């Protein structure tokens, strides 16, 4: 499945891109006046192989959730149970991602790829968690968050001690991501947004970014949920030691994900590959998403053509990863939450970029004089 997905990922369609550039020159605005939106709409035309490309509606957020053995090293101030508790919160509609998804009209799919705590133990039980007989929400219902249980194992192993995952476990998570992309696109989604939940997951994200870009652990590592100075220094040391121990080979993305990644990182890489194979844009959130995007690009360099960088996370590793991918983020608001929140805030910008090609009059049709 991974091989056929990678084989289906093609370079951008130059003819459609040229048509979008030419159309931009005829629309009733000074050439270039929409700045980054013009480049974005040209890229999306190249991805779709059509000018104009389809409007990115409806939008679907996929939040992949997993836990991390490296949590035992004290790299996050939060208890591991918060991962499962936040899933309850997502399903009850109470998290920041839900507020932003309602605003954007996007559906929310939560995928348990490896949460350690039993989900039914959460304080906010949800019908789909506790009652298997409850009717399943429609795949793209923007009003009802949906849970998919596809757990590979109850959290990764501690990457400070051993490989976080076996290659087979990493592959299973990647394939889950591909499957979710296919399911959402089959249900009608025309853009996918990445989301993540996993206490401790900024540590594997930093290790992935260092492994794929070659930067030092210090430049790839951030404060995550907000660790103090001693904990930050310790976290950098954990990332540095993991890279030295595993010596991950950046040309072997599955090996890198297995050694120092997480189940949600692997699944996000799969989601990105699945979207790229279906020529559907994928709007990236923060540092976890862009670390997974590096893995996706290592599997299939042309997958970058499907990626849109939603925002610049405050995590320093996110900027390192975006530079490596050659992507400019659309919004830069100092966010460092994850869940898909930054991607959702950028969604109207993406829609606007495409809507221009659908709806704006040309100088000719509107009878507006050219310079
Ligand atoms: C209440 C709460 C809600 C969150 N939503 C996303 N994250 C974010 O913070 C975590 C990563 O940071 P670290 O590596 O420092 O643990 C992930 O779960 C991420 O999605 C949250 C974290 C918390 C505590
Ligand atoms: O960039 C992110 O998505 C992020 C940053 C800090 C903590 N969790 C997520």
C-alpha cells in the first residue's frame, strides 16, 4: 500500500500552472498584488492539474493521537493521561481545535494510533468511546467529531533507551494515515488538515527534524508546552543522545520514524502521502506536522507539491523544517498548541487564494481599462 501510494505521487502539472499564471495576469487587479496567494493558487493548480483548481471545500481535520515512552525521561511537565483526556475533550467538542473547526466548517476525525491510557477512563466520555452501538457520525459531519480506533500499540518505547517502534509498527501507522486520507477524500473532502495530540510529542518531532535536516539537536528542539530552563536543557540532551544512539539514516524514512518518531508522526506522514497521491492539498499545522512532512518528503519528494504550510509554530524546529521543505507559512501568530489549530486559522487564506481564480472578473469581461 505504501509503495503504490508513493508511485502514484506525481510532479506538478506545468500546463495548469502556466494557465493559472496567465489568468492571474488578466484578473481585475494589478499583477502580483495578491502576493503569496498568487503563488499558492498556482501551486494548487499544478497539484490538481486544472485551472482553476477545485475550491478546498469541504475541509477535514485529522487529529492523530499517540503516547510516548520518552515521557519517562521527564521531557514534558504534563502527565501522560492528558492525551486520552484531551481525546475525550475533542469528541465532546470542547478543545480549541473544535472551536476553530466549527468556525471554518471543517469536520474533525480523531484517530487513536497509540494512546497509552484507555480512552473510556477519561472524564468526558463520548458515545463513540463508550457505546459501540451508538450510530457512527457521518465521515464529514462538521457538527459531530468522530473517533477512529487504529491503535498500533499503547504508546511508543522510550527512544532514549531503544528504538521507539519496530519498522512494522511504524509502517502500520503510516498505512493508517494513508487509509484515513483515502477515506476522507472518498467522502468528499477537498483539503485535509493535520492535527496531533500526544503528551511528549515535541521531543520525537525535534529528533525527526534533526535527523532529516542535519541541524544540531539544539536548533531542532523547543520548549513544547513550555518547559523551564533546566528541563529544556535536559530535553535537548535527550534528543542529542537519541540521535547519537540510533544514528538514523535520513534516506530511510521508515527507519527514522521507527528509531526516533512517534505513532502520530508516522500516521501524519501517511496522511500527507495519501493526500499527495490523490492530488489533494494537505494543510500543515505546527512542529509535529512539519516533522512528519519531512518524512513524507523523504518517501516521495514530489509530495511537497501537495503541502501547504498553514502557520509558523513558535517551536524553532518548525522553521528549520519549513526551510528544508522550501515552504513559506501563511500565518505567523506565535501559536504553539498543535491539535490542528494553526492549520484551521490558515484555511480561509487557502480558500481565498483559490476563490480568486474562480470568481474574479477579467479586465476584458468587466470592461476595466488596463495600464
Ligand atoms: C491541555 C493540553 C492540550 C494540548 N493540545 C495540544 N497539545 C500539544 O502539546 C503536546 C506536546 O507538548 P510536549 O512535548 O511539551 O508535551 C502535544 O499533546 C500537543 O498536541 C496540548 C497539550 C496540553 C497540555
Ligand atoms: O507547533 C506545535 O504544533 C506545538 C507546539 C508546542 C506543543 N505542541 C504542539
